C-alpha cells in the first residue's frame, strides 16, 4: 500500500508541476540490469525515475529532485536527493535545504570532497552524481571579484550508507571470536554542539584555479570499539567473545586543490590532512583495539588528448603519520586511476575505459563501456565491471562480482 501511495503522489505532483508553465521539469527514466559473468546470476535489476523540478527567478529559486528506484519487481525506494531554496543578493548567495555539495578537483576519489557522504550500497559503481547523499545544510557563497568564500553549516550528521548483510557488496569482518554489537553510542543527536562546519576559499586566475578548505566534521565511518571477553574457567585466559561498540568521532581536516593548463595539458592536484582518525590495531595494550593517528591523502592528475582520444591519469596516496606496526591498515597505500574516451560516428558512439588500480595490493576495478546515442533523448549503454586481485585488496575482494550490464536511458 505504501508503494502505491508513493507512486500516486509522484504522478500527481509531476502532472501538476508539468502543467505549471513557470516550473521547469526534467529528468530521466532508466532500466539497468547486470549479471555476474561467472554464475550468470543477476546482480542488479533496477528501474529508475529521476525528476527535477526547478523554478528560477531574479532573487530566488528552488529545486526538488526525487528519485524513485524499483529493485527487482517489488522493492520500491523513494530517495529525495535534493530539496532546497536559493536566495540571491548583491554579493552573496544563500542555499538552504537538502543539497549535494561537491568539492575538489579529483575524479572518482574523495579527498576534500567530504561534505556529502557516500552511498556505498553498490560499492563505487553508481554514477558519481548519484553516489553522494544530500545533506540538510545552509550554504553561503560570498563573492569578491574572482574570489569566492563558501561557508557550509550542517546541523544534522549523516553517515555513509553501507551495504546490507545480504548484499553481494557486504564484506563479513574477520573477527577472532564471535562478536556482539552494541549500537547505543552510534547515534549523533542533532544539536548546535554536534553540527558540522565547512569552509572553502576559491580563486580563479588566468594561470591557475585553486581552493583552500577546512572542516570540523564527524568521521562518516564509525570506529569499532572492541571489548574482549576472556574465559578463565580452564585456569588460563581464553578469548570467548567480543563486545563491539560502533561509535562516531570528531574529525578535523584542512586541504587544498588546484588545476592549471600548460600547453593543452591540464594538471590537477588535491590534498587533505586529516587529524584525529581512529584506526584498528592489534596492539594488546591499545584501549578498545583502537589507535588515533593523523594521515595525509593526496592526488595528482593529468588530462590530455592524443588525437581525438581524451586521456586522464591520477596517482593517489594515503600516508598514515607516526605509523604503528600493529595497525591493520597499511602505512602507505598507493592507487592510480586511468581514463580513456573516444567519440565517433559524429559523437553518437562513445567508447570509454575507466580503471581503479590498487598499486599497494595489486588489484583493480576495470570498467569498459560503450554508449550509443540513439537520438538526442535516448541512449543505450553496454558495460562491464571487472574486479582483479585477491581478498586483501579493496577491489580484489569483490572478484566474484565481476559483471556485464546494460542501461537504457531516456532523458526528458
């Protein structure tokens, strides 16, 4: 009954707004099916309706962006991605409501792009404009010439969304004993004290575009506080269980990004210093099996053309400072991305290859795809997600999820 009500409301709202001449309505309808190459089992059967309602005036505007997902044949999910109001003043703009905020210069990685958390229920496979979760925020952009000061206040913390335990993207943690979870400390209540603050300064010059940012936020991923249960009935200590309390902690960071063109080649860079991150450790002296460290995360990238082929490459490194040998994470984790794109047949056929390459763990996610624009509104996409490596890597752990997929998309 709930699903029927949602569908009726969307149809009524869509019809009413479409008839309103002053409101712009756009969006897309998409069908998306993917199957594992090894077993032939369907890994995803998804139908999507994306709607954008926009109204722009001289002093104010609004946007509503509901998305309706139908999984398989009976799982209906309504996601209100954005719902905000814009107000325009002489030298600043104000946006209030649920919104997606995108920062940084990197492609496919999130270093200073930390305002909107991620929906990882399908790993990193969704389009990046869909993988970010909208946050309820107040954003102020203040303009001084070619300089912009951006202030973001988020009154309610929103964590990342992880895969459910029955998902093919869920990874069962490897615990030395049977765990029990206590989620009592995982809720961050909305309050002034618990709100998040972000600030960014942007400058555009004839030589370089660059940003400086800082944030006082919450770590989107909870730290797992581990309490060991020791059985002494045999006369010697035996680990019989684990009490695990997931808890979110404050995280502060500062960073910068830039892009510049040199003789047709675009050089991009982005870096952030994270202060106060909790990491898992196997040190028996560590309280709750956690240790607090700072780390540096950065990316350097190049965008260039060879003939009609567009190419892009990035090197990404995460470096944990004051590393302890008992930590589970690597002290240095290196990764690279590569993108090649070629448009042909009067730019109606698009060939693309995008890859994540784990240099430290020798694994990869390789994503070739072919898109044909049947007309200005309708496109057909054929692609694959190929996971390479073993279970130790970020991508190799999903080697059984290698799949082929198809998307049919109608834009309106």
